[in-house]
C-alpha cells in the first residue's frame, strides 16, 4: 500500500513526473520513511554529508544560507519539495545550505546510489536539479565538506587541512603579565616546554606574544638584560585567526605573514589558544608549509625549480580534498611570491647594493592573487627618481637585476611573457616619475589600443622591495581616476571589456574553437575574463584598492554597487570556473604528462556540468550588459 501511495504521490510531482513508469517503480521500491520532530537541525551547510534525497511528505523546512557568522533565511520548503538532490549531484554529497524543521515533518528517503543511477539514466530528471543549481550558482568547491574529520590512518595527509583550527590549538597556553621580567617569562616557558608565551595586561587580556625566536634574537644575540619587562621583546599586535577557520587558512596566514605562531580567537575576539607551525603539519613532506620552507631555504635556482615541480601534486590533493578555490589560489600565489623573493635575494648576493630604493611589482593574475598552474611572467620594477645624469646607470643596474630574476623565473616554470611585459624590458623598468607619466597618459589622454595593453597594470601588487613606492603610485592612480577627464578612459576600458564575450551562442550552445590544436574546445581563461574585467572596472571607478577579483566584488557589495545576491552569484560562478580550470591543469600535468592548458571539450562534460556552465555564461553576459549600459550608455 505504501509503495502504491508513494508512486501516486510522486507521479504528479516534478521532477518525478519526468520518470518512465519503470523508473518510477524502481525508485519507489527503494524508498523508506523517516519522521523528524519540530525545530530539529538536519544539516549544516558545508559540513553535513547527505546520503539520501529527501522528499517532504508532510511538514515544512527552513533553509538557511550561512556566510562567516551571518545566517540568512534562504527558503521555506513544504509538501512535495525535495532537498539533497543538488548536494548529491553537484557538491560531493555535502549540504549546500543549513536545514532545520519548522514543524513535525515526514520524509520519503531515496538512497543516494539509486537517485544517482536514475539521474544518469533520465536527462529531464537530472536537468531539473541542474537548472536549480545553475540558478543558485552554488559552488561545489566552496560548499564542500570542510569539517569531515580525517581518519588517523588515512593516507591522504591533506584531508586534515579541512578541519577547524580549534581542533588542534593549545588551549592550555603559557602566559605572563606586563609586570613580569624577561627572565620570569623564560622560566615559565622552559617549565612548560612550550615555544611561545602570551603577555597579558592587568585585565587578563592578551596584548602580545613572546616566542623562542624572540629570546634567541632579542635577548641572547644582543645580551639584553633579562631583568627588563617581557613587553620589551614581545610581538604586538598579535596575528590572530578565528577558531572556526580552516587549518589550511591558518597555514596560508602563516606563510603570508612569515610567522610561526597564531593566536586562536573566539567569536568575541578573545584569545582561547595558540597554534604553531609544528601543529600545522610542518613535518609532513607533502604539505604546503614544507614546500614554502624549502623554497626559503634554497641556495640555488635549481633547488627552487625542484621545489616548484611539487606544487601540482599539492594542488591536486587539495582539489580532491575540496579545499576552497580561493585558498588554493592563495597558496599558488604564495609559492610564486616566495620563489620571486628568493630569486631576488640570490640575484642581489651577486651584485653591488642597489643604488636607490626600488619595488619589484607583479601584474595580472599574480597581482590579483589568482595564479594558476599555467602562467607566464608579468612583472616590472619601479625605482626612486634620480637626476637625469644618473638615470642610465641606475636603470642598467636594475635591468641586470631583472634579467637574473626573470631568467630564474623562467627556469622555475614561469615562462617569459609573450608580450614582453617584464622588468627586464627597459620600458617596464623605470623611475617613479616615468610610471606616473604612463598612468597619466593611459587615463587622461587614452587611446583604445593603449588602454587595452595597460589593463594588467591596474592589478599591480608589490612583492619585494620598497612598498612605499608602489603605494605612492597607487595613490596617484586613485587621484587621476577622480579627474573629470577620466570618463573617456572608462569608456575605452569598457569597450575592451565587452570584446571578450562569454562562449555561449544564440541558442544557448557552448561556442568552441573551430580549428587548431584545441578544435571543439573552449578556453576557460577567456570564459572567466568577463568577471575579472567587471570587477576591475567597477573597482577602479569606486576607489576600491583590492586587486583580487573576489575581494573587489566583496567591497563593491559593501558599497552597494552590487547586491548581496549578485555578489554570491558572481563569486560562486567565478570560483566554479576556477575550480574547473585548476582541475584541468592538474589533469594535464599529472595524468597526461603535458603542459597545463585552459581548454575543455564540452562533449566530455556530463549534463550537470554543461548546464552549470551555460547558466554561468548567461550570468556573465548579463554582467556585460550592466557594464555596457553604465559606462557606454549602450
């Protein structure tokens, strides 16, 4: 009786009404019933694994979207609605939203394996979930399983990076107070056999940290009197990380800040513990921390190159482990930054001291912190203004330095730029005054072709040298953009943005290359460009200093240039494309033994993936329409 009633119920509800009689019979024969009380948390976004398709027979559910500490009601589901299908098909079976019962609810459960089997056999049935997924732009890497605990004997060491920092922080941390001496702090540290001690004020609030390195470098090496207060050698303010942040995020923060200890804080900002690089798996040979450490300790270009070749395997592991795409980009960029800094250090050892202050800057994808496994060099040098009679000799010095660094980068897998936008090109190795002239011409007397070639310079970021030079140039840029004459620059920049159309045809088919080595494929990098362009031009117009695409979009959302819904859709679409692109790169390098490329053949995609891409390309087309109307009036 249950089977017949269930069959009659589902036969009148989409998407089950799309099934053949045989498929519907097969599905209902495996259905079970489950009842849950009111106000029960069923699934947590990004954390709960879903093992069944849930069909609501009676009752109702609240569906929430969570972002950081913010939770918003996303939807209310009632009788006949389903939950879990998108998560199973598109998100590695992890919940894309948090779900709670509103009232006593009865579910019909379809086992995951049976659901997937029927979805693969019936295109209309699977398209129902793909269309819903495309509209929501949910990201399979962003909402992946971040809290599933790793088995201690699991061979994949990277899985632990998706646990929360709180799980491995030391909550029984050492502490001393502002009135205590260096000697007193050292005695406490020695007694506990710890590598760090927090310094607290009279209100018991943590105000700084003293590490074993501080004792070596600030006390022992300088013969400092140990009767001085511990505050004299403490590091302050602290580098902190929230307790619910991922271990991988803690690793990235340590890499970027070049520190070995982080204070772990709760939601109120209070320190609850400490974690260090040893706790973050420094000893594991295939960890990102280990790779960065070996780059920093390298003594030759050959050693650096050997380290860099391990990066695709680490990225592959992180992709398999569902690390957030933005964090993977951060890691790749951190590796590149450290390689550049080490190459610069090695080059300077073989040369006289720099004649003036300089900044080695990076542009394009690396400037945006969005570097992938297929990239060339885009860099430049800014040096201090010097008298005309010294200019040639000073420039020759930095050109020689750039030649060493750019050559080292090429040897380490970062190919020379085809457009010759590199610091070893005299045009892009110039004093600050000349760089100001470049930007002034691009913005106030723009020519379409010049604006097109200048685009990557608006993603400028300093990675080594004197940061003040880069900041001075950025401030000058912001002043130029405020001038009335900048309107023509934005017009030409918008026209360039509109030249790179998403690869989708009039009949919503994916447009592919018609000839050449990548015939029947489309370029993922080009498909992502409209989103990069959109975020850049609006960021420049609204004086947003960030260069990273997602960070730019977030700032634009804060400024109400785009809505929260638009931010979620655009950023998740971008992250999905980036995840697909990185997956293609690792497949080429590791499995095919070829160089990474950005091309994907739509015929090799399943129906779900193809539908998602079509929805994303439709979204990017809408963004270009918005951009065109705003900046060109068309």
